[in-house]
């Protein structure tokens, strides 16, 4: 009879790509918690970390799918900055309401992504070159849109609440309680839904005679994940609760996870990334998938620009600088393969948290910006080495 230790070791070996970055995130957070005397894990800092990571996490989700289909998009940073400036102009100079301005700029983002997709799918221009051209164009467009006024201050409280506000608590909650009750309730519901989903998924696999986790490892997984969800919920509830930024990020990750893992479109995306020639021979439209992925990337770039602009409560001439590199780094750290065909959007969220935790922790420790870039670069290299090592059948 196989022991619990053997079962656990087997699961870790078979899912090292999925669990590797989770373990790395836990180690990073534990290390900074020790080095900062617990300040890193304080409710205020974790809440700020989530908000600061939001706009990169959204970009990383789209970038993951772009890399999965063996392409890259360098234009997303300044596209986000340019869209943020257009949003600011729409709200101030054009006096458009938020519910009109946001859908409008999201459509503009989709159009921007489709233009890149057209150059790649129809004109057969390498994605690196096509998106580099977009990087230059959107950089110039951002400067043109802000050259008259420089920084554009946004006075709209509703829009600014997207990047700085928090969901309201339940009515009648005592002010001196010190905990956000609605956040605790949402966390409890999330834990229950997770457990039910995992049990149903396990039963479905068993009905088809698919291999599943042993009972002891399955129970351990439920307990560990539930504990993590509970701990994060408790920490966030200690400081204003869930922010609107985090809600948006979770909705985006959940939606894209469902599309990529449970739909025909998602299977086609990964089939194209795994082997484009075989996918085309099997009837999958490579050009259509390219349009969909790049159009999606443009929409998420626009959403990232909205989140960043809302957080700053203004549009600046430097918005979007290095966003694309942070998104690419988060995607690779989150487990996407440079060879294409492998990677999960949930991993991109973990990757964004890893990179964001490094920045937050080093800032709390007073580490110079030069050393921060070196550390972040080293982590990115380690993630790619990890990808290469785990893709080797001999490992």
C-alpha cells in the first residue's frame, strides 16, 4: 500500500510547474515577513500590494495567452498609457460619464490589439516587429495627447474609486469591530465553492476512470488551499476589505481561466501553441485565434490603463513605461513556457504577486532601485531555467 509521503511526492513531481511558483511565493513572503518584523504581512501592506499589482496582473493574463500561441506583444505598456490618457481626456475635456468613457476606451483597446493581430495574422509580420512598431506609435500618441496639459488630473470620484476604493461593508456593522464583515463573508463563500467544485470535479473524473489524487493528498489539498484563502481574507478584512481593483482582477482571472480551460476556444489556443501546423491541419483557424488573442490583449491593456490611471487619479506622460516587461516577466514567472503551448492564466496572477512581493518587500527594507532591478532580473532568469528543466523529459 502506497504511503502518504509517496503519494505526496508523486503529486509534487507531476505538478512541479503548478506548485513551484506557489512555493516560491510562500518563501518570498515568509522571508520578507521575517526581515521586516511582520510589517510585510500587515493588512495595510498586503492590501496595497494587491492594488499595486492589479494593473500588471491584468496585463500578465493577456500576455500569457499571447506567449502560449508563440508570440509576444511589446505594445501593451504604452497602449495602456495612451488609453489611460484618452480616458482622462474623455472624463475631463469631453465631460463624458464614467459608464460611457470606460466601454469606449475598452473598444479602442480591442481595436489596437486587432491591428497588431492583423499585421501578424494577415501580413505575416513577426509579432516582435509588429508590436515594437505599436510601442513606438502609442508612445508618440501618449505624448501628443498630453503635450498640451502635461499631467491630466481626474476629479471624478467614481472613476478614482476603481483604483483606490473598497467594496462597502454590510449595513449595521459596528464601526469599532475592526473587521470588514462582507469581505469575511465573501471569503467563506469562496472557500465553500472551491471545496464543492473540487469534489464535483473529482467525482466526474472518477466516473470516466481518470486518475485522481489519493484521498489523503486530496484532503490535504483542500485543507491547505482553504487555509490560504481564509488567511488572505482575514488579512484583507483587517484593512478596509476587498478593493475594487482586486475584485476586477479576480473577475478577469476567473473569466479567462474558464475560457482557457473549459471551452473549445481555449483548447484551440493551446493546440495552436503546442503545434501550429498540426492545429491548422486539424481545421483550427490560426488567423482567427491570432485575432482573438491579440484583440483580447488590447482590451486588457485598456483595462490596465484604466486601473493605473484611476489609482494615480491622473494621466501622465510616462504612464505605461516598462509595463510590457513587467507583464512578460510575471507571465514567465507564473509558469508560461517560452516554447508555447504551456501556461495557465492563474499562474500569471501568481507571477504578478511574486514580482510585486519582491518590489514591496525590498522597498520596506530600503533596498536601492538598482539592486531591485538586479534581483528581479535574476528571478526572471531562474523562472526560465525552471521552465527549461521541467520540460526536459529526462527530469
